[in-house]
C-alpha cells in the first residue's frame, strides 16, 4: 500500500522556546521534540517538512544592521540563509533520530526553495508579518522600522505577500515519489517575482503556513499538520473566555476567520492554510502543539479541521 504523504509545518518554537536565550544547544534540544516524532512517523508516511524563520531572519537583520562596515543584504538573501541554517539543523537532527530507530539510510534532503509572489499583491502596501526579537514595551524596540503589537509582545514587521507558486514543485514531487524526506519552503520560501523569463528576489517574508498550503496543493499531500506553540486554534484568545477548538468545520472556521478570531501574522494564516488545504482535496488538516504531533494524528490533540466529506 502507498504511504500517505504527511506535511509537517514547524513553527518558530521548534527551535527557540518562549523566554529562552536561544543558544545553539537549546535550539538542538528543542528541535529533538518534533523531530523524534517525525522520525517515527516516517515508517508509515512519506514526509515533507516546512519551517518558519521569523526569529532567525529578524536576528540576521539586526546583526547586519549593527555592522555598518559590511554591505547590507536584502531580505531575500537572509531568507535563503535561514533555509540553509535551519535546514541543516533539521536534517542532522532527523538523521540522528533515524539512526537511533535503526533506519540509518533513509534519504533526506533540504532544498533551497523559492516561491513566486505577485508584485501587485496588496500585501506590499502594509507590513503584517512579525519577525525577530519580541519586546515587552514598544519603547524597547529599536526605532527606524515598522513595529506591530502581537499577543506575544511588540515586534518588527515586514511585508508578507501571498505565495503564488513553488518554483521547485516538480523536484519536490519527484523526491517524495522516491521516498526522500524533503525539507523545503523554509521561512515560507525565498520570495521572488517573475520578470519575463527571469526571477528576481523581493524584500519580504512569505508566511510559511500559506506557503505550505500552496506546496501541498501543487505537490499532492494527504495530511497537513501545523505544529506551533499553542495547543490549537482558540476562540477569544487572550481573554478569560479563551477556549481551544477540538474540532471545527470548514464553514465555521471561515466564519471565525472573517469575524477576526485569528489575527494576520500568527493564527490567521494557519487557519487559512488548513481551509485552503481541505478545499484543494487534502484529506486531513490540524493545528497542534509541537510536542503533540503524533497525538494530533491519532485525533487526540490539536484543532482538527473537518473537511467537506468529514472523517
Ligand atoms: P509559529 O511560529 O508557530 O508560526 P505564530 O506566532 O505565527 O507561531 O502563531 C502562533 C501564535 O498565534 C500563538 O503563540 C498565539 O499567541 C497566537 N494566536 C493569536 N490568535 C490565536 C488564536 N485565536 N488561537 C490560538 N493562538 C492564537
Ligand atoms: Mg507564524
């Protein structure tokens, strides 16, 4: 029997937990939590892993801005750097866990991936995507760039256009057919626009959840798991009435999204991505915490999205 294709989208907390300094040792320890589960799941699923880069790409920006004697690189290059950085960390951690499980030769590859965006996307007119360090007070954030308020605190914001197509979709499909574990679309992919027959990078960060939904649509994915730092999608989040949704139908999820229950730049794109995935013939979609990926797949954790056919 064909193994189902499982896409796991890892959030920023896969590497750095809230309140941590984020040393490399901490990052590798944190990463072991989802990767151990994914290693076990690879016995029964074909695996694609995508990941965010908001803390990392923001740190790279700060690093280069603090060194005026070195030429500044645009965001597109910094996103590419985070794909190499995080791709290496995921790949090497996964390799170790597969070895521990006695599956030493499972092929894994991290792909530099770029994603086409529309230069006319209205998202270019306002920054919505929070990146980099989180500041408790607005006045603590460095001046000179847009700052937005998020449930976690104040953060720098950059523009975040929608993904139109994943440039390496054919390559990814081929690799999955060959049973490679593929790490791709890191940080939402390197944003590029098409100019005639050429691609050129743009100064933006694509949301990794929306890029993952696009990837799923173009490559063919059966199950989509978004792993983050909360147990699932909640109603009235940040209030005393907050309640996590165990199950939600597509219709209800759309209504809550329109009603503003899930903000842009965090939970909004996750819910949007799950809706899109199921509408494009995906079988199962869920949002869960990073330590409960396997439990969510068993239907015992997270927010499960009920598609048109139900399950
Ligand atoms: P990731 O790095 O996993 O993509 P994000 O910060 O982008 O994480 O999104 C997860 C965050 O969304 C949570 O930590 C939470 O603060 C925020 N959030 C906002 N609204 C909601 C909601 N309705 N339900 C759950 N989490 C929410
Ligand atoms: Mg996010």
